C-alpha cells in the first residue's frame, strides 16, 4: 500500500472531518492535512471516536500547494464528472482502477477531497495529476465527504502491497518532465489559447500511467532532443 496522505480542502463541517479521521484509523492511515478548515471541536472528536489521535496530529495549512508538498502523486476527487475526452480536468479514473494502479508502490500519494458544497475549484483540479471518482447512481451521484473518503480508503486498503514493481519517477523528476513539455510547446510555437488545456491533458496522462524511471529518462531524452532540433534546425543524430 502506498504512503497515503489525506487532504481535505476547505471542509465546512467539523463532523465530517471527525468521520474522515475515524475512517483513516480503520484503514491504517495517519497523515491528515486540512486546507483552510472550519473549526475543529467537540463534534469532530465525537465523530472521530478512536481516531481522535489523527485529529490531534492533523496539519492545518493555508494552501493546497502546502498540503501536497513532497508527494509523488496528487489525486483529486470529484462527484461531478464530464463524459468525453475534451474536458481533461473533469474526466476521472474509477477509484478501484486507481487503487490497483498504485499496488506495489511505496511513494507518498495525496488524495485530495474538496468542499462539501462546491468541491475543488478548477485551479485546484488543474494542480492534481489525475482525477478519481467513486461510481454511484446517476440519480444522486455525489457522496457525502466522509462517505466518499471512506470508500477511497477502503479500495486502497484492499489492494495491499505487490512487490517487485518498477521504480517510478520521483515527484521532482515529473516536474522537470512537465517543464520540458512546456519547452517543447514553446519550441513549436504552440497556440497560447490551447496551451493550458494541453498541459493539463499531459499531466493527467502521466498521472494515470505513473511512469517508471526508465520511461521518464526516455521521454526526457526525446523532449530534450526534439526541442533542440526544432530550435536549431539541425537534423537528428
């Protein structure tokens, strides 16, 4: 099982925070980050039950960037999704498929849950490497925050640990790769109006695939050579 950090962005009801802490204790998770949260008081501790120690150790921060610092992968969650491929920020991976893709990796993964009423803002979704969703009935697909969190944690817990998986690229390496992708877009004079969506699409694609170090080094080599060739006009080789 990967090293999971649960991140709640702007939670409005302390009872939900307490219920999430209880579920974390149920599924052997310890690290809880709260971004600009509501007050945490008696109701939160009452709902947390024997997970109250998780509330005691929760980190309260001001921004999502602070909450996901040091994480290898950042997965946002949403109950509202868009069918089709064009809205990259709203096309999700089912939570079970996501959990299975993480089996065998020990790196730190942040699972980000949004506000109870409006979820994650678009810029927050864009910061995530991929989007996951808990499938539910079409008539009422949006789960309560604590219920959604419990389902996600359950799926991660069930997968467990599968040894001998290839070593994945580190977070910093992936950031370099995104930078090289931007350099490539510059080199080919990619239209500015399409750049934001294309960059998000590339981040989502890499988030779903979880590239290994070998794949990372290969892609970086291609991007670097392509950018140089385009800028200088020289041929390959």
